[in-house]
């Protein structure tokens, strides 16, 4: 089960879950108190959604509500679940696995988003998706070389020949204006160079919050963005959440780990879903996958689980202690 990162937010994304999840309005009200703003109103405000400080807790809130409804619908059929989250999605994945309470995950996302938003104000930085052209596309190695030659860092290794370059905004613009042969570059609407040293000012405030929060032994397994390896318990999660701020997201390694440990699994992307499912289907065209964008999509998950006669997501990876 995967949880998406920033970039999936859209106005009104919280509304379907308020009606579709039992007790959701009261939960969201509690979370709003914890983060210091009205999550429902902010989720309908396109300007606020463009701000990292608001987008990250809202994305995590929607993901944990989707997981809550999934668990209530699937019950014992849920089976063993292997979790992974892309960037801030690791907080929602950690809540699903049992490391964090839902409220703690949303509250940490607020601290993380606010700290990263402040870091973005220190220097003009940005990000761009870098991919091979549709015809005569460059190989992955050449794409990585092109990014570093432009004075940028690879912030996301997303798999399916997709990379995200990050660094000074003028260098992002130069790469986008004159990409090397066989390389396609698309500027991303983000506030700064996430998962690079540009986010160093965000590390200390987020680390304080991570060290203060309660993290428990998990009920399910989880693999980490850093290397696709299974988490070894609460202390490992703390370390990974902190270092992830300035480290690249190795989603390619997460997908490979999931494929190794649960080759026949049903892949479920939690709301607000879409990008992780598309990446998976490009790299593994035959994979069974459902992107849960609305509560109605959970009917598809239930039907897939029933038709297969297997748990919704089978994990052969033991929970690391």
C-alpha cells in the first residue's frame, strides 16, 4: 500500500472523505486543532494548496482517511500489508503501518511543510522532471549525467526512466531551455529544491518534532525512501524521516523491493492517488493496482481482493523489530 507525495493536491480533495468515512468530521476537526488551521477550508483554497506548509498536512490527512475506510471495509481480508510512501507520503505510510497515530502523522506533516516552506525562502531554487524523449530517448545513465552536468542534483529517482532534478532556479531554467539530445525537461510547480541541501534549514525544526513524537512498534512492514530497505523499528523511522528532508527519494528502489517481497500483491495507492500507480504500471504493466482517488474506488479494492481469493496486499516481508 503506497501513499503519494506533494504535487497530488487539488481543491476539494478532502470533501468526499468527510462524507465517506465514519467519524471523519470529528477526526478532521481534532487534526485541525493540532495543525493550527482549518483543514477543510484550506483544502478548498487553491492558493493555500500551493503552499507547502498547507499542502503536506492536507495530503497526509486525505491518505490516512482513505486508509481508515479501507480497513473498515476489508476487515480480516486486508491480510498482511507492506507500506511505502513517497516523500511526505512516508508519514501516511508510517501511520498505516502502525508507527504513528493519524493525528501525529498529520501534525508532523504540518511541521515538515512549514519548515520546508521557510527553507524555500532562503534561496531561489526549483525542480524539474527529466525524462527521455519519446523518440531516440537518452538512456537513464545519460539523463543522470545531464542533470549533474547542469549543476543540479537528482532529487527523485522515480523509476520508469523518470527523474526529478533540483537546485538553483536559474540552472533549472537553463536545463529546461536547452535540454541535451534525447532528454525531455518539464518544470515543476514547486516552491524549492526538495530533497537536496537547499532544505538544510528545515532539518532542525523537523527533527525536534520527530524526536518529541510518540512512535510505536508497527503492526505492518514498511520500506523506506532512502534505499527501499525494510524499516528496523521506531528508531530507524525517526532517523529516516529526518534525513529524508535533504536526501533523494529512491522510489525506484521502493518499487523493486515491493516487487521482490510481494510479487503477486494488489498494489493500492491511497488518496489523493494517481502518480504512483501510473509509475508502477509503466514499469510493471501486468501489476494489479488500484488508485484510490475517492471512496467509491474502495469498491474496486474489495472486488479485486474477493476475486483473487488472496489478501488485499500480501507481504512476505516480516515486520522488522
